């Protein structure tokens, strides 16, 4: 096949996949299922908690950290889903990424609140990240699998989820620290 034929095939298969996902959502994952409401709760509850607990004096710093976690987890999740390593059985809408509730709410909010807590109180962020990541990887992910919300395939394990959580949180932390230090540097004229 030449380039144009391959692009046409990709476009056709993408349309077919979108149709299948929409059909699956309407049959098994729409608002008539309790799982839909759980997924919606996991999206909304952390955001409500964040509204009441965010340190408004450091809003941009803390949100930058959380935004970095969000962007990194969204990209990683897209790759893991595309490769079939994560399979989400229930999701909010067929046109949204499967793990929108996790990558745009639960994970970023919990890690940014952890960042806020540790930096406000002089706690060891790196140690606390290990604990929170272990809870997500070895407890929450197992519960999601047990109740049928998620499947881990092709060798994906809870340890890899733990490792990804830690790497994303550490990278987000050090990137935020770098930008805070960069902000304090004298300007060149």
C-alpha cells in the first residue's frame, strides 16, 4: 500500500473503532450502570475537595505541579491503552479518553495535595510519594480489577503502575522546583 492508501485505512479503522467504542458505551457503560456513576464520582469528588483545600497563596505553583502530573499521566495512559496494557471497562463518554476520571482528577489532585502538604509542612515529599503510589498501585488498582473496572494485560503489573506513579510525581516535583528557581534568577538585560 502507498501512503495515501494507508492513511485511508487508518481513517476508516479509526471511524470503525469510534463506532465500536460508542456502541460498547451505550450497552455497558452509560448512565444506567452504577459503574458510570462511580467513574463520575471519581472525577468530581477530588475536584470538589481541591476547591476547599487548595492553598490559594501558592495557587499557580501547586496547580502547575498538578497540571504536569495530569499531562504526563494522560500521555502515559494513552500509550498504555493504545497498546492494550490498560483496558478500562467503564468510562464517562465514548469520545473522551478512557481514564479521564483518573488522569485529569484523582491522580493529579491527590498528588498536588500531597505536594502542598509536604511543602507547607517541611515533610519529605519523595517518601510520601512512595506511600501514595503504593496505595494507588497495590490497593486501588487491585480493587478496580476485582470489581471489573480495569484489566491489566500483556505483562502490565501493579509494580509498573507504582513505578510510573513515582516517576511522574518525581519528574513533576523537580520540574516545578526548576521553574521556581528559574523564576528567582536575575533577568538579563
